[in-house]
C-alpha cells in the first residue's frame, strides 16, 4: 500500500517542479549503485530538478535485482546543494529520505528486518560538466542500515521546447 504512495510522490515532484523557471536545467540520469555491506549492485534512475539557486531536488528509484543477496526497491528523493563550479567540476552534498520495500526480508534472521521501512541517506558527490552530459560519482551512507554505497552514473540535460523554459513577463499595471 505504501509503494504506490511513494511512486505518486516521485511523479508529483517531477511534474510540479519541472515547470519552475531556473537558470539551471532539469537533468535525467541513470546509474549503477554498489552496496559495500551486501556486495549488491543495482540500477538507479533519477531526475535532478533545480529548485532555488544552487539547491536541487532529486527523486530517485533504485532496484536491487533478485540475483543480489538482498532484493529490494528504494524510492525517494534527495535535497542537494551544489557548490560553485571549479573548471568543469561541481561538488555537492545531499540528504534524502527513502521508502524501502525489501522483497526477501523473511530469509534473514534479524529483529530489525521488516518488509517496508523509511531510511535517511546522506553524502557527498562530484560531477563533471561536459556539455549536455554530466557524469557523476556519489558516496552515500544509509543511517538505518549503517551501510556505505557508491553510485556512478550519467545525467543528460533536458531541453524544453515551445518556450516553456523562457521567463514570462507579467504586465505592469499602473
């Protein structure tokens, strides 16, 4: 029942925040997540949305496939602050909240294991701006499971058509 709620939130962020007028552009990305604790590998999908100046909201979905020891789905979002660029490099910090659906939790003998949970992740990252393509590398820490993760991926800048990215002047009323 909670999984559809998270998916609705993910879509809400994409629809509502995509229309914001910003100097930055929205980026869609795909990456690979490696979990050091479980040695799991997962694909991730994200949309990085500018909110205000150097602040971004990044909805993400991560799916650890059944061939991993832990089969789970993460869905949530990060809030990040991007520091000014140094040449083509941009560094940023983030913190996020995630809904976790653990498919094979019953296989583990743990009092903490539940099929669903909420966890907080934070970390630091670096990205390289290469035109419309932005490779990124993130170091993440999951506070609930006390595990480190690393993410490598690529984001692509989304170009808006039909003038949706242009500022609209409001008429002056005197």
